[in-house]
C-alpha cells in the first residue's frame, strides 16, 4: 500500500516454516513455533523498529496479508511495550478490495481534462503545474519506447493501489496527460481509462526545434541514459521505422553518444520525431478531433487550463 513500511514479524524462511506447521499440525502448533522462532533479542529489535515507526507518523495502522495471526501478535507485542496501534481487519486483501472499489467510484466522479501534444511539447511539465494525476510518475515510465528508467516499474497491484490513493484525494477537474492504455508494461485501470477516453482534450503545440531541445535535455542531459540502452530501445521499434530509416537513425545515435555534442544528439532526435513519433501521434489525434476544445502554445494552455480549474462549478462535465 502507498506509504506502507514493511517491518515483518517473521523472515521469509521463518514464515515458510510456520506455514508448513500450520498445515500439518494446526493453528496452536504454528503459533507456538512462531513464538519459539523469534528469540527474545529478535523480538526486542523488531518491536523497537515498529515502535520507532509507529511514533514517528500520524494515524498509523498495522496489517498483514489477511489481518490474521501475524498482525494480531505484532499488535499485542506493541501493546506490551506501551504502544497501542489499531489493526486492519482483513489485512492487505481487504485494503486491496477497497482500492479497487475506490478506482471505480472516484474515477466516475472526476472530470479530467486530457492534455495532448506531440512528443517533446512538455506535457508532463505542464500537468504538474495544475491539479493532476501524473500517470507516468506512478508507473515510473515516460510512456514511450525510450521511456524506461534504470529503476524498475512497480507491480500492477502497486500501480493500481497508488492510483486509487491519488484519486481519493482529488475531486472535480483534474489534468491528465494523454496516454495510450499501456505505460511501459503496465496498463491504466479500465475505470480510469474509460473516463479519459470521454474527456475533453487540450493540445499543447511547439515548434520542432523546441521539441528537439526538450527531448535532448530530458533524455540526454538531465538524466543521461547509456547509449546501449537507447540503441536497444531504438531496435525495439525497428519494424515500424523500416530497415533503412532504422539504420540511419541508429548511425546518428551512435555518432552522438561517441561525440557527446548537442548538435549530434539533435540530429537523431529530429529524425526520430519526424519519422516515427509525429506520424503516430497525428493518427492518434485524428481519433480525438471531436473532443479537442483548445490548441495553443505552453503559456496559452496554462492560462486556459487554469481558467477551467477556477470556473469548474459553472461548467458541465462535457465542457
């Protein structure tokens, strides 16, 4: 769960041993074994860690997978140390069901504005200046063939739970970036994606040279990615590029990473935008033509979105 800290009562091998005992000898034998496995010094260390966390944050709760024995015992040990912590009945399984319910209910209540625009127009920068849901941040991926980070994406469950948590804190109009169903290897949950598909679209526009600069700054300068990783990403879209264009762009990319010169990086970025991303986005945008309510450069888009956010009580769900 978002903001949860894993401070287990049993280590993995201990838990496996207790589980086997529960199946073969029953509940009481499993409890006794668990108590035996956690030596006094281990118990003291674990309770100290729980107590330190519990007293450092507000409104702390304790849970385990099903809200059963482990969280009950941990709660009792904490109480013995003078710390009273409420326990989540039903544990993670119940919390998970609550998150899935929140995705359904809160998605239906929100009135998103989808921010579209060609690659490199600074959409993520814009949405984070307004009340928003940053799906790419939650997914730890920038949503393109080159959008992965060195750190892995969360699991599907973690992504969905984090999105549900975000949605519970929002109401009314929010800004969300135009995304396909998949962000890296993750899929946007259907209740939220269905609302995005019906939402009005605002399109941010920028000249090609500015978009090239934006891409270079983000992918090459601000968070450098190894040449081999970028070339592997390029290879993944080789079929869509076609062999000849793939070879040309790969050669430009190899030269740029060898020289480190901005102008060399600009060369492969420009070709990639013109030959791959722009045609693909033009096709995608055609499917949203009837939902576009505004087009403009970054400053104008900011002004338009801010006006929508301010005047939202007077606007219909369909603008």
